[in-house]
């Protein structure tokens, strides 16, 4: 029997057992209650507890067995695993029905189970972070065994050169040595991200202030969904827009002022990326500003401050932690963007401070290193993991700095309002 058939059989049998547990638990609870006993929960709550005691252990056994086969390589017959899960489910059903009695707090038991699942959901992000680290660090260490970590961090030239041929044993005599200096890649990443933030933060924050404080309800109802549509446009469409419309426009404007600009330049993807992430800042900032209590606005206006002064000195400072969080979410989105950069900025690692020249980003080089027919053991391919690890550390550092800033601002804001 195939695995998908066993999975379908398991789900169907577990559904039947759950229905049996529900009706038996409710019937027993109703019978005990009809006998005049005072119970701590309603019959339906006892019924749902019976379902949880049936399905929970069965699913747990199945998940543990599947993980043991996938991660540890344990040889377990799927049929035996199915039988064990269903046997445990039947045992749980019997235990759940047995616990349907007046002195058992079924409601509290259900709430404990719910808290357990909520805690598990909260831990998923932590486990995911560690999983990402584990998957990257091992291959990054292999790369740093081939190349100097210091040269990777401080080098100003990214030229894989003969790394692929060397890994395949076909390097020609006199061929240029591979160079993996990541500074041009991170410089391009930060420059394009900075341009995007210079576009997104002012426009997004000012639009959020307008919609939250000045716009009539009719205008807000129409404008906010239209603005949020920008977040649903595919990035490849933004890439076409940047390459076909914005980049030539920038070249024409630069030529008008006597400046030389490349059709592949950093300014075009930066501007278009800023437009793309405006909804992230605008929508979240709008929600945060609307959450500021009206009593603070009314108190400020009662003291003689104008509406503009109230927004500047009261509303925005109160909402600043949320605004910072929204801006950092936008920064993370900009750091990970690839398609717009490929189509409008090019793929040449170019260390320059001129946004009118072509350059590339870390994510573009990661994609380039992991696609094609390169040997996986080559330094060029493994460099993708090193770049990913450094980018992960940079993003994590930005998040830690933002958390510290938000906490300090909240403490200062509380002190000033005492």
C-alpha cells in the first residue's frame, strides 16, 4: 500500500474515531448530568475533550515516527506506524471517555491543550530560525575552508574566476585566481535599500498620517485598499517597469543635467522598490496611529496646540515604536528583493558610490551561484551560503538594534508622560 493511501486511511480512521469520541463523550456527560450530578463543564466540552484525547496522541505518534524516519533514518514500516497510531488513538478514546465524570474539569483541560498548541505555534519561529542557521552554517564553513574569511569580508573584488574549473580539475595554467570580496555586493545591497527607504518612508508615513488624521471616511475607504494593491503586484512587473520606464527616464534626466547614467543603474530599482514597499509602511503605520488613544489628541487640543502640532508632538511620538517596526519590515523586504535588481540594476559587482552606475546585490549573486551547471563543491556555489549567512547576521543585527531602540524610546516616553 502506498504512502498516500496509508495517509488517507489514517485520516479517515481518525475522523471516524473522533466522531465516535465526540458522541460517546457527550452522551455520557449528558447521562451523568441527567442523574442529578453537578458537573464542572458542559456536555459539549467533555465531548471535545474526548476528541482531543483521541486525536492528539494518535497524531503525536504519527509525527514522531515520521520525523524519526526522515531525520534519523530509522527504518519503520508505514503500515506498522499507522497501526501504532490508531491503537494509541483508541487507547486515548477509552481514557477520554473514562474521564467524563463530575469531578473532572474538562474545560480547564481543553484550555491547557489550547495553551500548549499556542506555545508550540510561538516556538515555530524560533525553530525555523535555528533551522535556517543549521542549513547555512555547514556549507558556509566549507566555503571558508577554501577561502579566507577576512578576504571575504573586506575584499573589494568579486570575481569567481576559475573556481568552478578548479573544482572540476580543469583549471588552465595562468588563469586568474578566484576572488570573493563581498564588499561590492553588500555596498550595492545597502545603496539600493537606502534609496528605497528614502522613497518609501516619507511617502508611506505621510500617507498614513493623512488617512488616519485628515482623510474623510469616504476617501479613506477608497484610498487605503487602492494603496495596498501595490503590495499584491508581482515583483517581475515592477522589474519591467523599472527597466523599461524608470531607467530610461533617469538616463534622460541625467543627460539633461550633463550627467552620464547607465541604463542599468541603482537608482531605478531603488525608486521602484521604494514604491513597492510603500504599502508595508503606510498600512502598518496607519493602524498604529489609529491605535493612539483619542484622549491624548483631545488633551493636546485642549491645551491650545494645533492639529499639526498634536500630530507632530503627541501622535507620532506615541506611535513611533510601531512606525519603526513597520520601517524595519520594509527594510527586510528590500534587502531580500532580487527580481527588480536583476532587471534594472544588472549583475555586475561594482563598488561605487554613484547610483547612476550599474551594480548588484547579495541576493542576486546567491541566485546566480545556485543556478546553472556549476559543481556544488566549487567555491562559487558554496559562496552563496557564505553570503546568505552574512546577510542573515546583518538582518538579525538590524532587528536587535531596532528592539533596543524601541524599548529605550518606550521607557523615555513613559518617563516623560508620568
